C-alpha cells in the first residue's frame, strides 16, 4: 500500500470515529432531554394521581356534608350545658320500676327523676294522678308527697315545699310509732326503723333554710338528718360551719372532728377546725 493510500485510510477512520462520537453525543443529549421532560411534567397530568385527588376531594366534601346534616338534625349537639346521660337514664329506669311495681314508692321515684331532669309538668301530672289513688304502702314511705314537696322546691315555692316536707316527716313518724307499739307481725317499724324519706326530708329542709338564710332552721333540720345518717361527714361539716357562723366554736370543733373521723383529709373540715381554733383529735 502506497503512502497516499495509507494516509487516505487514516483520514477515513478518523472521520468515521468523529461521526460515531457525534452520534453518541446526540443520543445522550436526546436521552437527557427526555428525562428532563419527564421530570418537568405536571403532577396533575398523571391520570392515577389525578384520580386520587378527585377521590380525596369527594371524601372530604362528603364528610363535611355529613357533619352539617348531623348538626342540623341534632345528632351532633355542641351545647355542653345539656345533660343527656344520667338524668335521662334515671327517668327511663324509674319508668320501668313504676310500671312493674305499681307502688307509691316507685311512682314517687319516677316523679323525682322527672323533676331532676327538668320535666316539671310531666312530674306534676304524674303526682296529681297518683294523689287520687289509694296506695297500700303510702303510710310507710310517703313517696308521693315527698315528690310533691320536691316539685314545689324545684318551682321555687319554698313555703309550700317546707309544709309538704314537714307533712311527710309527721306522717312517717306517726306511722312508725303506731306500728312500733303494736303487736302486728311482722313489725316493719321494729325491723327497719323510720323510712329514709324521713331523714331525706330533713336534709331537703336544711337546703331550703340555707337558701332562706335561716341558721336555726338549718341546725334543726341537720340534727334530725344526722340521726339517720350519723356517719355523713358532709352533713357534720355543714353543721359545724353553721355553729361557727353562730359563734359556737366548741360545737363547731366537735362537728369538724367528727367529720374528720370519717374523711380524714376533708379540706372543709380542716379549714373549719382551724378557724374555730381547734386541733384535730386522733
């Protein structure tokens, strides 16, 4: 091969090599361009992602509409002052007992539950009907009249409430004494003592006298209540506070110490004891 042919061959190879490099470079450039284009592609143009966004939006809108509907229909109530559990459950339970037992005591409890739940008109209607009936157990518990007294108290008619509570206590005391002195068997008075409505009426009277600012009335009522509930630390503390307000520190100290026997860490009793100038007795 001549020198000229050899040189021509080298030039041809060199040209082919340059063309290959240019081809490779062009391909690489096109590949980078395609990758860049894929990276810059808007998210919303992907059908899968777009469908997810649509489904999420539908779910959120549905949840909002459901909540709005629940609020409008009362299923969701943001009024935190309304009690919807204990009192309404008590009414339902008392209704069952009153229906099954058909006794004055259970009917009275139903009336009390209605009063506690603020259903004063319903309670009054029930009581008025019950007062017209003859109850075999009325003389033993005075449940209807006790509820009638509680109704007057709830209505703010304290004079009528006091009259009715005192009537309950008188009737229960008379029935107890009559039965206790008799030879009737079984003698419920000797077996069970005064009905709890007697002492509960005394507690109710103490609350009424407190609202009226009558210290003497409170003391008289609490003296009776504590005969039935001698271990009630709250009643002992209450009476001690009244003694303290009336300047009878000795009686106050005795009541506060008695209260601490049953609730040793009672802050009210400890504070009252300190104010009365007494010390806690072990």
